[in-house]
């Protein structure tokens, strides 16, 4: 709405100038005020276009226009309308047609009730006397269009205005929506879709009225039979954008104030003061008033259908304009291929699918405002590369597909630049031009996704308030990525650029921090709702539940009370004589295996579950179509722990129901820091990798390895430089083997870093696809090859392999059990290798 507001106000200034010029020429001595607008707008219209609508009316015969509607339905959807008699009707004026596909398969009955009569309600509307359904057996719909034209005298046709002709086609669009329905349940049939979507079929059908194909056949003079003159058609087209500044501003003022009123929360509201303040903030032109002032704005609280929903009319216009351009892009409004998609995904689907998804399936992308701007004669925003199609999870939950139906395999990097200090500081030193160049390099390498860290320092220093400066940078980042054909995968907010005081406590268990994170995601996801270039939100990079903190101690005792209910029950479970109820300390980090330690691990999992569930819900409330995940560290699977305390608490099978897909990070740390020293070391790390990824994928959701990689091209300085140097070829071999070993269980891979990063204090120093000065490494060449393969060939199904069962509870508490399991798994893995 705000994107349309500014050009609409600018157009109002032009319209007012035209009106003021006429008033001045007439020596009226007036300055245009709201009460002058319509009077002088009509004077401008006559002066500019010299269109007398009465000159059009003799060409618009009601019966011929009705036949024209039927002809359009046949051209687009192969629907045939044959008049039938003997069908009961409630008034002699009502006529009935049988509707079939191709003249054969029954579709339904169409009733036409065009004339005014005493007791009939005013206006024009569509009614379904019976909705299509298959629940009670196949039932075809009975649909009616109703108008209030004055009947003609005998032998004379009924002539209608151009606006009434548009209304006729509009209501027929609703009728087609009801007739083409193909669903099981009557409650989801036909036009029973959200308010901002139901007008799409009706408004788009108006477009066919003004087509030369229809006008040449059906807009014929009632006396001479001559078609509507081209000069009149041209004037009608020219007036289509006339006075759109006024029409848009008076509507949007009400819609924006309506929305802000519903976002005001508990703020005490004086309607007059609130309205004046918001209109001043918007910059409302003084020559126009809101279409509906607050004291008489019935939509405001007219039930859930309209509360904060007045905007829906503009969104319907947006969908209509964008959908019409789908036909034009294919060669014209009568393109049957596009019409078939429109029938399949819009007219037939009813409310069986989310309208946003249905529209994406029809259009292949989200709707943008550019077509609406062209429709209204407003300047179109600077063209941006066509929006990337929205990505969703496949129905079998094994991977991803975009809105065009093409498989999508996330393959790219975690993005940060060298020379910006360590850790990754993307935003404090954001360089748009350098980022643009990096994205071009990534696309050339075959990447299609960049994961980027959001930070408290640049985006969220104050709870409840997003930083405008940070958002502006992210807007630019997102635009640059989309222009390059890269999806963006934001994660955070995180500590990389410093933590505000309020976020320095327990960031997982502290209620104050969790509430602030919920607020962050509600605002952030709402801002970017509909940006299809956003692949998914990652709640946090490698979250881990702390072992001990003041809030953990408090919640631990609450959890015990919920689980056991009494001190006696707890003591019995723990096999001790007694416990101090409500005062149990956190177990020591080096606790021996047993029920106490297992309970504490389960408690930590419950803390992690709450943290994920609430943030995921906040995102989904703001954007139900958004994909949500969490970047799990590899010791979310408890096989390679330094101690039981290292387990992250984020158990994949518990996290999966709250997320759209799962992510895991992996680095080769079996038996310590991998140094490419022997084939056995490589085999042990690949076995470790396979085990982790199989366990995560076993939770039943698509799995992405969102961080992976290792060093190559130099000697790491970490640990005093004691680790051996590695070649670029060794790095490329390891990284390739990560992808090849996990393909099938994993369905996406993101390398840790595009560049080597000399300032890093870990393997990031030598982990990039490129050297710090931009030279391609061996891994870049292997990456390009893998990217091409993943794009060309569908991912294979996971290989069925015989592996030892992971006894989760035992591994959470017992170091010896973990060591024994790792050895069994390695032996099984090695035995299966060729």
C-alpha cells in the first residue's frame, strides 16, 4: 500500500493542477477543495478526451453482450452455453443455460436474471443456488447472475452504459468461478475463498470487454449493425487511467488508517485526533478526504472478514493486473495455455489451497505491483530482475521445489567478506558494490543460495524495535541477491557484531530474551512477507542450551514438578531416600550415567523445544508461507561429544514437527582436528558425517547441510600452528566427498565461506572457494562441477544401509557407550565401502 501511495499522491498533484487551470480560466475564483473535486474532474475529462458515454451506449445491447460473455468463456475455457427450457424459475424474466465442456461433459446451469422489478434488491451480484461438490455424490453447480436493468419496450433492445457493461462481465467472472469449481467439499467450493482473492476472477474478466475480438463481434449499433468506431474505443482506453490519483488516494487513505488503527494495540484512541495524526503522517492531499471517515467507517469492526482488511480491494486489483499481464506475455488475452492454468489453479481450486500458493502455481511467481502501476498510469518502479519463484517443501518432504514446479537444491555459501575482522561482520562494513561482484562470481560458480547472519548489533539493539539502518542494508542485500538469481537464507539475530546488554544473559532459556526474539521475527517476517527470494529463516546459528544459569536452575525445578508431581515420586525415580523438593541443583557437568543426568538432558530438550516453537509460531503468524528451520550444530546428535554437557539439547526428532525442514552443520572432528593424515582418518570422519546426517534426516523432514567445509591451500595458524598444511586439492576432495556421501539424506549444501579469511582464528582462514584476493581454488572448480550435476540430475533416494541403531538415551549420558557406538558405526561404514 505504501509503495502505491507515493505515486498516487504525485498523480493527485497533477490532477489538481489540471482542475485549477480550468477554474482559473473560468474566473471561478476558487482554490480546489474536496467539494470541488468531482465537478472539476468531469470538466477536465471532457476537455482532454471529449468522450460522451451516451455515444457508446447504442453499441452496447444487453443480449449481445451476454452472448459475448458466453463467447469469451468458450474461447478461453471451452465452455458452451446452450439455452434450456422446462427448468423451474422464480420469475418469467429468468432464463437458463446448460453449461458443458466442449458441448459434452456437464458443468452446471447458468441462470440470468437481468431486469429490475418490485421487491428485487438493487445492484448486480452473483449467486450460487447450489455449489459444486463431490462429497454427497457429484453435484454440478447452479449459478445465477443478477442485475437491475430496465426492460426495453417490445421490439427494442436494452442498451447499457460502458460501466454497466463492465459490471456485467465482472459478475460473469464470479459465475465462472462457481461453474468451474472442481472440489470435494461444498464449504470449499467456487467463490468461497478469502475476500482479497474472490475478486480476481471477476475483475480480470472485465478485461475481455474491451478486446477488439469481442467488440468487433458483439458491440454493434442496434440500428445500423456497424461495430463500435475505433475512435470511441481509443477514447475509452485513454480514459481508463483518468482520475486514478483521486480514486487511489481516497481509497488508500481509508485502508492505511484502518490498518494502523488495528495495529495501535492498547493505545487509547480519540478517533478525530488519530485520524488527523495519521493523515498528516501520510501527507494526505488537502483536496481529498478519506473515502470513509472513522465515525462512519462500517468496515472497521464489521467482523473478521473486514477488520484490518479494507486493503483487500487494492490487493485484488494487484492480482488482477498481474494476472492479465500473464496473458499478454503469452501473446494476448485469448491465449488458451494461460487460460488453462488460470482455470486449473484459480477457478477450479476453490479454497482447497492457500490462495497465495494457488496464484504462484498459476503465475509461476508472486504478484508484484508493477502491473497495477501500469494499469493506473503511475510511473513503474525501476525494473528489478524478475522475482525468483517461491520455494516450498515437496509433498513427500524429501526436498524442495519452486513455484514453477522445478526441483530446487540449495547450493551455495555462508556469506561474509575478507578484511572485515573476525567474526563475520557483514553489516557494519557493508559494501554493496563488492557484494554485487561477489554474487556475480557465485552465480558463475553455479551457486543459487547465500546464507547470511543477522546481528543484534546492526538489527536489534533495542527490544521490540528493528533498526531502520540495518533493514535498509538488508533490503539492498536482498535486491542484489535476487538480481543475481540467488536465494537469501537469513539466520539470527546473533552475536557477531556485539550483544546489547539485555541479550547477554541466557539467550535460550530467559523469558525476556525469548519474548524479544518473538517480537523480532514478527516484525522482520511481516516486512519481508511475499519476497520470494527469501528461501527460509534460520532461527539461530548453532543454538545450544546452557548447562547452568540462574534461569535454568529455576526452570529445572519447575520441570521436575511437572514431570513427577511430588518429592516421593521424584525420589523413587532417582532411587534415593529423599529429595529437597523445589530446590534441586543442576547436576554437575561431569555427572555419572543415570536417571538424574538423563532427566536433565530431557529437561534441556524441553527448553530447546519451547524456544523453537515460539519463534517459529511468530514467523508463521506474520508470514504463513515462510519456511523456518534451525541451524543445528553437529553435536545435536550425541555421538561425538567431549562430555555429556556438550550435547546441544536440540534433538532433531523433537524439533522437526515445529519446522519446515532441518539443517545441520558438520566439520570433520572425529578423533580431533582432521589433518588429511591417513585414509582411515578420512573414513572415520565420513562415517561420523553419515551418522549425523542420517539421524537428522530420520526425523522426516528435508535436511540441508547449512555449514560444511575444511581447510586447504595453506597451514592453519589455529592452535599455535601445530596442524599440518593442506593442499587445495585435499580440500576439494574432502568437500566433494561430503556432498557425495550425504546426497539423498541431505538435499542442500552451503559451504562455510566464499573466500579464505586471513583474519579468522579457525579453519575459516583457508576454507573458501576463492583465495582472499579472489583467485579460484581447486574447491571452486569442484563446486562448479557439483552444482551443474545437482541442477541437471534429480537427487537419488537415500541408500539403504545396515548401520547400528543409535540408542539415544544411552549416548546422552554415557561416554563409554558413545565411544563403543562410534566404533561399531565406523566398522559398519568401512565394511560397506567398495
